[in-house]
C-alpha cells in the first residue's frame, strides 16, 4: 500500500471482483490484540431493541436508528480504552425499519462503534444489517486481520439463513472491508454479489439514493484533524502504566549526584525531570497526531523525532531566558537525545491508528527506527546520570 498524506486516498476497491490482497497490502491499525488473543466479547452493550421482524428463517430483532445516552456514553468509554476490546454486539442479523425480502442487506463489523455508525445513518429506511463476528474489532482493522473476510461472510450467511430471508442476492459492504474480502469467492460460494459502499457511513444515504453509486469523493479516505483527535485518548490510556513507572523512576533518580543520593535533590530536581519526560511523552501522543500533515518526513518515527526536537528546543529557549530547566550542558545534551527518542517511539505507535501505511511498512520502519531510538535513549539517560554528578 502506498503511503499517503492526510489529503490523499489510500485506495479504491474495484467495482467488480475483489481478490484478497497480499500481506503487504493489508492495512495496519491500532486495534489491540490479534483475534486469536482477544478475549471473548461480552455482549452487554446491545443496541436498543424495538420489536422483532418475522421471516422465513425466524425472528430478527429490530434496532433503533437513534442513538441514546447509553450509546454515547459507551462510545466515549471505548474512545478512552475502557473495555474497548469487549465493546461489541452479538453477531447475526438485525432489522431497521420494516424491511421486506426485497430490502437491502448491509454488512457490518460487530464492533459497536461501527454498528452504531451504520444504523444511525439508516434513519427512515427499511434494511437488514448483518453483523459479522469480527471479535469486536472495527471494519478496517478486521479486514486486515482476517475476521472481516470471505469465510466469515459465507459462514454468517448460512448461520442467519439469509437466503430464506431475502429474495435478492446482493450484499452491501463498507469499502474499508475490501482488503479482507474476495468478492468473486463470496459470489461463487453463496450466490450473493458484493457491492462496496462509501468509506464513511455518513455518505451511505446519498449512496443508496443514487442507486448504489459512489462518487469519487466518497471513495477517498481522509484522515482529518477530527479523525486524529478522537484517537488520542486511547493512545494516552494505553501508555498510562508505562509512563507512570518511568516517571516514578526518573523522579527517584533525580536524587543521584555527589554523595550518591540526596532526598533534597529529589525534591528540587524531581518535578522538573518528570515534567520534561511527560512533555516528551505528550509531544509524541498529542502533538504528533495534531501536527501530522505538517511534520517533516513520511515515517511516524521521523515525525515524532522532529516533534521531540521542537519540544526540547523550545524548552532550551525558555531556559536561556528564565533558567532552571537544565543542570548544565550534559543535561541539555541528554534531553536532546531523550526527548526525540521518547516522542519518536510513542509517535510511531500512532501509525497503527492511521491511514498512512501498511503492515509491511510498519515492520520496515520498526526495524530501522527502534534500534536508533534505543541507542538515543540509552545515551541520553547515561549523559543525564553523569550530569547529575558534575
């Protein structure tokens, strides 16, 4: 997959058959554990049911298209990484409105944020929603991991008895599912043809009203400022424990110096040391996604390092005017190594939440960047400790 800028398209699925791409073309995403290691989803965040629809294959629950307070609170919780890997709905067939055997079938992941986004854009329409078992993972990530794939679609079609529920043989899939689905295999094995909808569920009403024709604009994947901002909370919470441990260690090590150790030095230097470390961390987790299109380089590690250098340069400029941040030249040199290393490593983790690269691209970047980040961090820490004695 070609790397893109925030304003470029990541890709357009073909209108007809969609063969499964090779590994290097599958997307990467920040969706946590692989399916084999993901805990079984706890389906206690089910959407509000408002009756059932009786079909030849059995009864189908009908869900509301309006999101309520509990839905919004659940989405907020998931954005902060709280029980995010179990925020899902039961796989199966659902109805919105009063669908008939002629109504469209839209396929979704069973990650509740994805499911809710779809149903909330079907207000006033009659349709079927088939939720696949993606282990509580969103569409794009599940397509890359294989849980939103050909086999699961075929299995779910049989499980819900879709052939007995609808009279047509057509499925509408989200465009971001394309890397995981072989459309011609779905057709061969089930008789159902695949139509790819737009990238965003918000464009689905216009797509349906236009006779299921997407415009070039709705085929483009955009990674806007808002798209990047909503990903920051989960990045912060994912790092929380590690940051707390490292910050505590650096706070205590601030007492090292002539006479080996002094609690007075801990009190004097500890808060500033922790502040510089937290500043480097927040640069990687907050400043990098916000400034992403404007930071130099294509790799996230380079963008993070650039942001880290900007941060420590700003701190040095402040120290020249006000003093009190650094204890001599060795301390300055140490933080010019430590801050970019921290911001680069943390910022690189954000690549999994973006549309910028592929799995193979991430692996290549890590092979080059991680050794450099490690060397810079070790050298920086060494200089900082030596500077405590001078």
